[in-house]
């Protein structure tokens, strides 16, 4: 693995994105003002918006998305998707936003607020037809106060449960898109101590004149974004909000993009609007909302700066010593100075081997085991250092676990046959030196956090079949981690590898007995020549 990728992988592991953890009903029973609504909430994936939408919401709720505790800032935001008060663009303007902000340490609460009744299972088609009618604003007017009440109830809920979610009651904001921006805008004009937003982010918001009132003296800072070519003509609404905040001497930031249309959300269009959320993140940082309230927690930016320094240091070393021959040089000299131990075992591998001793030190304690794993390495690099790190130590056996970084193409594209060839070469070199060989299956992997889209699962299966066939043909021991650890996707389940690649303690404790059984078998078996 190129060393910069090593750091990126570890950082992504530390900043693991959380899935929606639970759903909270905003009201204990029927929502006030809509007690007689009896229709059922639905979802539509096939529609003119080309995204998942939710419709017919009668029971408002909050989807909870919490960041990893190691990066949690103590800041929270209620996210209100848009959709003309008939639908909610739940992914692009809801869940995707929450997942992105989780990576910055922000707790997110995605609001499903009450909507106008859709009569068919194609609410988008209904909405488009209604929007062409002159009285559309009057049609949606009755539901707007109910939706605003839901947003205020959401802010109240998060503040009342701040300690439960490890957020500060003084760092709870609201963000809304289009119709959801109506809710965010209304929250900034009229609030109580319980439902006041500490920051406000209306994105291409619809803010009808009747909602605009006198700006409170303690109005929250506001971040506003929209596109000039908004098809619904809502760009002036954003400009008016900004102008009012500016005139009243309150903090505001406006991003008015030349192109992007209405409803860009988290959709990628190869336009500057693709990066609006980066600008929002910078604004949060500028306002102090990304500085963790816990002094023991480092912000994402601080971590990134640390990794950048780490990358530079190790990239310099990488170019000077590609196979990292110096990593174990001093340790190897100590081993060679002692008498050879026929029961000693060298573990040759990558980060999966390298991390084992730190994550489950009890496995190594008091045993004649030598860790020679180097994080990020491919089989080509291992083959280069195999003599110094294995053969010259004269162990009784070597455990070879390698290949996953080759499949990830950390050093560039490589054929499965060539990966296998490197593993085969290491095994044959050990055999020629009278070292017993334990060949391990590559661990399951469904995806690589540092290389999205690689789809490694079947390649791992293919490589393992080649390793096993070679081991059988040469009467070498084969340890099958894959069968013992794979889930239904041929990947590693969360409890065995939080990032899907590197084992947890629980994962290593499955591997330990398997490999020790293999070592015992290898050491008592006369190796074929």
C-alpha cells in the first residue's frame, strides 16, 4: 500500500460513518392538529425526481445519526429535507447530508415532518401537476404551520436529550432544503429558549412573506446557499434572508452559485454546487461549532493535519526504502544472535498481521512468535524482504498471510496469478530453507474503505482457491480463515472488523486458535521436498 493510503485507511476507520441508529417519534400519540389523518406513510423510488422520496407523513419522527465518539464535536443539527410539502427528498437532502456531517463529528437528526396528503403512489407526479396551478401556495398553506411545529418540536427534543446524545444544549442548529428551508427560516424568526436554533442553514429555501417578521436581537448566525438558475425562482428568497440578517447586523454567509438549479442537495453535477457542504463545514468551523467540547477529542481537521504530517514522514521513508527493509533490522539482529529455536514462528504479512500484537497482545505473550507484518504491504514487497525477515531468522515455521493489498491495487494493478506467484515464491523459499510453511487464506473483504468500488469479495475467493490447491499439492498446511469469518456477502461482519478489513479483538480471537492448530500440525509434519 502506498503509505498515504495507509493513513487514509486508518483515518477512515477512526471516522467510521454511522448508519441511522434509531427513529424517535416526536409526539407520544397523534400529532397535534392532525389527529384525524389516517393515511399511511409511503416511499417512492421510481419518480420524476430520480431519488427516493417519502410521502404521506402523519407521524413526525427523527432519524438519529451519531458520529464516532472519537471525533464527536458536541454539535448537533436537525435536517429538514424538501419536497414541496408533498414529499421529502430523504436521501439527497436528508440521510446523505447526515452521513457526511457525521464524518465531521456532527450529530444529525433527520426530520420527517407532516406533509399534504398524496392520493396516489406517485406523489412526485401529483406535486408537479399541482405546482403548475396558480393556487398552489394556498393548497399547501394549511400544512406549513404543522410542519413548522414539527421542526420546533425536533429542536426541543434534541435540546432536552442533549446529554443522552453527548451534544451541547448551546450547539444545536437546524438546516433545511427548499420546503425544509421554510422550516429552518421560520425557526430563525420566532423561537423560545427550548427551540431556539444556535445556528441556521436554509438551503435554496422557500420563505413566504408571511413568515418573515422582526429579527430577534439574539438571532442565530445563518448560512445560506442557492443557485441563481433555480427553476422555481427561489434565489431571491435567499438574497432577502441574507439582506435582512446583514441589515440587522447579525452574522450571515451567502453562497449564490451561478449554476446548479433547484434541489442540488448532495447530488453531484460536476458544478461548484457539488461543494456547498464543504463551504458549510468551513463556516461551522469558523463559528467554533467544530471544536470538540471534550478536550480529549481532536477535531477532524486536527486529525487530518496529523495524518498529513504522518504521510509526509512515511512517504519520504517509502521512497528511500520501498520494501521497508529497515523496519525489523534491529530486531532481526537480536534474533540472529540467539540460538535457533525449532519451535519459533515468524508471521509474515501486512497490516492484519502488524496490528495483531497491539490489538490482542495476550495471543503473543510468552510465545516464540515474531511479528514481521508491515501495514499496507503487497506480496511483491514481502517477497523482497522475505530473506532478511524470515529465512535468516531460521524459525521452525513461517505463517504467510498476504494478498489483500494486492487485490486493492495499492501498488498498482496486478493479476491474481501474479499475487499467487509471489505467495508461492515465498513458500518455496521457506521450504528450501527447511522452514515449515503455514499458508493462510486471505480474509474476507466486501469493500475497501480506501478504494471504493473495487468489489474484492470474489477475487479473494479466487486467490484462496489457488493458495489452497498449492498447499495441498505441496503438503503444506492451509489455514482457512475465510470460511470461519465470512458473512453472507463474503465480507467481514462488523463485529469481526469495524472497517470491513482489519480484525477487531473478536476477529483475532477467531484467527488465533485456527493458526495455532495449523502451526502445531506443520511442526510435527515432515515437510515434503
